[in-house]
């Protein structure tokens, strides 16, 4: 924040989130996230998966790529809402995450690794091809 903005009482701008979702072959959804992840963005991603599952998609695989500018999670929002996880989580058979090692533990907890039917695995930055290979392996 600029010094003059502090004097004038202007607040820091809300950190932006950047997110893209692309459906690929083999029921793979590639999600790239940068900035500060918010609940609204997660809800939008869940809505796409929910719609596809309701339309008959099964055995979905997610590739989550944390961009270099990923900052974590916003503290605001209803993060306790686990409806998607409880209703649709069994249709997601694998989740591969690629990102900086500093996020590994937090991301695995956030995604419910060990608490969900599908496998969740973290791959360190630069190993996206390994993550993709793992997703398509039987």
C-alpha cells in the first residue's frame, strides 16, 4: 500500500484470485489457481463438477495446479460447508495437486486426504507431467 493511501485511510485492495477450469479427456478437470482462494471460487468449481455428475459423469479426476502467485485461502466465507464433499465426493476418484512444497500439508487437509474415498496426492512444482501420468494410471 502506498504511503499516501495510508494517510488518506484507504484500505488495502482485496487480493484477487485467478482460477481457470478446463475439462480434458479421460474425465480430467484441470484447475489452475493463483492469488488468494475464496469460497466463491470453490463454489463455482463445485457447481461445474456437480452439474457434470448430475448429468452422468463418473470417475472424475482433478488436477489442481497452484500457480507461483498462490497465497492460500481467504479467511472469510463459509468454509464449513461440506455439502459437495458429502454428496458428490465419491465420484472424484483421484486428485493430483501440483505446487510449492510449502502448501503441501495445508492442501492435503483442505482436500480431505485420508478422509475421502478417492486418492489425493501432492506433486512438487515442476512435476505436472508426473501428476498427469498418475491421474490416468489404473
